[in-house]
C-alpha cells in the first residue's frame, strides 16, 4: 500500500482522472470475485489454526490440501464465468457511457476479473502460513514483489503501455508472491497436494455449514465496498471516483498496519479460545482496539487539516481532495479500524450468524444513506451515509456481541 501510494501521482498523470477513476471503479465492482471461494478459505484458516493448536499435523495437512483443491476449483469456475463477463455491457453498469471507449472498458474489466480470480484462488496459501503463525514469511514475500511491481509499472509507463497492461502489471504482484509462498510451503512440507477429490467431498461437508455464513458476509462486504464508487460514478462521473479513490488511499493508509497485525491475531484468538483463555483475549482486544482508535483519531485530524495542502503538492495540482471529504473519511477510518478488531475476534471463534445479519443490514443501509446524502451533499454526503450505516448497523450490535462473549461469567464454548 505504501509503495502503491508513491506511484499514484505518476499513474494519475499518465492515465488522466477519467481512466484512473475507471480503473478504481472496476476493481471495487469486481470484488464480487471473492465469493468464488464460497467462504471456504476463511473456514479453512480456522480449521488449520485449531489443528495447529492441538498439534494434529494430519488434520492440518488434510485442510491444507483441501485449500489447494479449492484453488483449482476457483480457477475452473472463474474460467466458466469469462464469457459471461465478456457479454455484459460494463460501460452501462459503471454509468460511464461515452467517457471512455466501450472496448477499453470491456478489456479492462476482463483483465481485472482474470487477475482477481487468480488472486482469490491462491489466497488460501496466506491462511496456511497465518495458521502456523508464520506471517513474517508472508510479509517478506509481499514486500519483495511489491518493489518488483512498482518497477514493472514504471517500465510500462515508460513504454507507453495502455490502461489494461498497466492494470495487469500493478495487480500481478500478489499472485507472484502467493505462487512463491506456495512453492515454499511445499518445500517445507507444509502442504502435500495429496487430497483426492473423493476426500475433498468429505472436507466440503465438514466446512460448508460454516463457510455459508462466511460467503454471506463476503457478499455484504463486496456490496459495502462497491457502493461508494458506483454511487459516485452515477452522480458525479469518473473524475469524482478518482478523487474519492485517492482520498480513500491516503486516509486509509494506517489500516495497512492494522491489516498486518490482524492475520496474526485471528489464529491467536482461535487458539486462545480453544484453550479457554478468555482473559488473554479480553486484554489483547481492549488494548489493540483502544490503541488503534486513539492513534487513528490523531491521524484523521492531521490529514483533515493538513491533507489538502499535502495532496496538492504531492499530485502537482492534478487532483484536489476537498477538506470535507477528508474529514468524512477520517471519521469512517476510526470506526472501521474498531470494526476490524470486532470482526477479527468474532470470525476467529466462528461467531458468524450475527455478523451476517449486521453486514447485510449495513450493505443495504450504505446504499440507501449513501444515495440520499450523496444527492444532497455530494461526495462528503456519500461517505457520511456509508459511515452512518457502519456505526448503526454494524459496530453497535457487533460491539455488544463482543462484550457479551468476553464477559468473565461467560464460558468459552467448544469450537
């Protein structure tokens, strides 16, 4: 994320606001690709973490091999969807008819879809390392490939590549990192590629009841993530999508550090819950959520007041992000950071039903509030609508759920 921020001024100047906004719109809209794993990948992460906590290597390898067959299945399903993606008129979906040639919109969407399918298919490999508390290896590989990605993007721009080539180049680093991690895991004996499709059926019967809730949560999250850009595109055009996307990237930069810690704490919470150590979970949750919210509140204030001037210098005046937009994004940032910890804890103990209801409610509320306030107040109104939905439909009820689960009088149920 930090490296990606460094090349935003270059890519924005090279592509222009409309094409840069189209790229960001396509990425957020195609986030529905995460549904192709049917919620099985996060379920496997919990199963692998539980097996690791019990020191049951056979069970761990069973679920790890299932993750590999899941990856193959996702790629196969993705290939089936390619003709459907090609058939859809994405210019009409995005509401950008006439702003960018239809052929370019179609090609960009197909390229982003293909990259997203490969990325989702291979996402299980990071879960495998997380379950064994080996995320340091993941960070090293991701950092190395991120540097290579920046170099490749700069080379593509130097060679005057088009938007489609640039999008593929910028997104390929995650796939390269995960392939390298897969090779490393196989070399270390962490995965055997030995699960037959017959045994895969029994594994699916084991994980599908839980994964059904995960996929419902993923669907709601896809909607929540796509709503702001889709509303912005239809109300204000692609240039406003570029403004919103740049504002989001700058304001949400601290979430990179939260995202670096969350994968460690997910399996750690799972292991502690399995051992009945609720006091440790409570201490860690309060400390992490409180510290994160406090630090990000300071950052939100700083970016609200100093952000417009910094962005003008950084982007050489090509895009200006208004202060009300940064202020609204700052409030959303603080609430979302708390939401990360709430969701991490509840997912780690496979408490999914309440999350599914709350995320679905949040998705609907985001669309309704975002559209209504967007018509009245523009970009700040869209962000405010999404933030209100986050606070009322998600944080309030799920925060109470966490409190109820971690009360000293409540026993830890078996996972």
